[in-house]
C-alpha cells in the first residue's frame, strides 16, 4: 500500500515493507545535435526525446557556453563563446520527487577560427598571408576554383579571401585592384602581338641588362594555365608563344623578374 507525501510523490505507507512506487523521471536518452562547432557560433540546437515523468530538464554544457533559449525544456539552443572549449553535454529530467538518470555524454569539439588573413598585391597579383584554406571573392561573389595562396585579378574591383580551416573561417581585408595601365617604371618594355590571335602570339622584350623573367598566363578566373620560369632576356628579343590549346577568351600574361613586373592582356579569338 502507498500514500502521497507532502511533495506529491508516491511513497511506502508506514509499517508496510517493500511497497515503494518510484515516480522519479525516467533515464534520459541520447542527445541529438551538432558535434563539431566553431568558437563564437550562436544558436546551435541540441535536444533529447521527452523524458517520462520530467517536468523540467537540467542541462550541463562545456565551459564558456550558455543556453540561449529553451532553459528547462528538452530542446535548447546554445551559444559558444569565443573562448569556448571542447567538452560534453548532458541532460537529466527533474520533478518534485527529484532527478532522473543522466543521459549519455554527448561530446562536442570546439574549433577556432584561423588568424585573420591579410591580402596584399603586386600589380594585379594578390597574395594571402595564409598558405592554406583560401577562397577568393570578387565584388561579393565566390570565384570558382580560386583557392590558391595567390590570385591574379582579371578586372578592376574589390577582392578578398576567406580562409577556412577545420570548418572555421576568417575574412581578410578587401583590396581594390586596378588592372589597366600596370607597367614597370623602368627601361624594360614588353609588347604582345598580334591581338587578337589564335593562341599563337609574339612577345617582344627590351631590357637594358640581363634579367630572368617568369612568364605566367591566367584565365579570366585568375587560374594559372601556363608558366615558363627563368626566361633570360638581355637587350631586344622576340619569341613566339604557342597556346593554341586554350579556348577563346581574354587572358592575363604576367612577366615578372626580381626587379620588375609587367602585366599584359591577350585576346584569343579563332
């Protein structure tokens, strides 16, 4: 036989042996949610199936995290501070009789954003301070395939990179690039002809002294499609470049030595 105590919980009647009704909340089940997050992320959802007998839910979180919404319920959103650490999330049900069994621990890995990248440029060539994780943008639009540490700007406008490592990102400064009229302020002159062409064109160099140039060709996405290294030039010299395998389009050709950089445009139109 049983009776109801002052807390409204069932208990054994006085003098009656081995007659106890347990009305604590049931054992909590497994937690559902996101197992890997970035420090500084807000509103990450976690939930547990309703617990029989629970009138409230008690959650524990890793250090430097807070419940943003849903306190006391089986569905919460969590804010991860910038200094949040990896750890476990648990929950148990509660009522006036006490606490139910705690759920299995739900491990959460907290990753941190990479250092804020810095973008600089030499002419139309942009450089990210981050050697990995780059994704370049132009005027607010992702540039497909532009994921190297360097990028050659094919047109005027604002460029930047977003670096993502372990799923966490940091955005660089935005850099205004002007692609027209970039020329080395030196006795070095370079000209390309004919323009347009079928992929074959002549390159005419004039240099006052012996210099070694790297020649790079980039498509309109800023992706390098051709490169020659350590091309020696001294005086006046003309050479033909044969790029007939490339499709029609406008290409950027960069001639770069230790002292100079010259940027030219070439139009391939068969």
